[in-house]
């Protein structure tokens, strides 16, 4: 069983449908024991960093997530869920994230339209099993105004939006996807298909 963490700010239905389409056995839960007993964790998210990390902390889920990841359990963060994996976020103030990836979440300060919304193509930064079923320059669907700023050592793939916007990141057993794979058609499903093989290996 793979647990989709329900802390009150996730696009749970669409993420669940995407994994179920790939025959991944998922359960939506905010129960700490379900997180501890899960084979892997899925952290979705829509909204502001400040509100999301507050909810995770208040429900005691942040510490459980960090404990399980420290044991080697895989986690994948999607959209805001990816941003929460980083050390700090600066949306409506400065807040500590889960600290599972080095770097911070900053406003995407570009001359182009914000939020970065719509289809953009992926560029590969390094090889990773999660890219197994896709080719460079395939399009995926983004909706965000903040982005991950770091030394980019964790960056697997990125999108160009005046700046390099990390789109898929990895730190050992911690994966993050900035775009919405569940809204990105066949390409999004193929990314999750590859991830399924990683977590079920």
C-alpha cells in the first residue's frame, strides 16, 4: 500500500486516479500509522507553502514523514508537495519546509506572466530512472508562482521560463515533480509509470 498524505491541501482525487490508472495500490490518509506502514509516500499539494507546512506541522505529520524518509522510504511530492520537500519557503513570509532537499522556494521573479501556467517542455539535466518512458522536450502542465532555487544538484529535469525552473528533482529516495503529472496526459502517466517501477522494485 502506498499512502497519499491528506493534510487538507491536496488535489487528492486526480492524483489518486492517476496512480490507480497504473494499478498502484494507493490509500488517502492522514493517519500516522498509515504513513508508517506505507510502502511509499505521495505528498500532493495545491495552495500556499505557508498554509501547507502549518497544517503538516499541526497534525504532527512533518516529523513522521521525516522519520520514514530517513529510514529509506520513497516519497514523491507533487506541485506544492514538491516545494514542501525543501528547506525553506518564502511565500507570505519565511517558513521552514521538511528539509529533505537542500534549497529554498522563492518567487519566480521573471518578466513573463506569473503564475507560470500551461504547457511547457522538459529539458533533461541528468539521467534518472524516472525519465525511462519519456523523451526530452515532451510537454507537461504547470501551475505555480514559486520555484525551487538551489545549486541544482538535485535537478533531474527542468523547464525554461526565463529561468531554469526545476521540474523533476531527486535526492536519493526523495522525488519531487513541480508540474502536475496527473494533468499532463500520456507524458505525465509515463513519468508516474517509471516511478511505479522505482517504488515497487
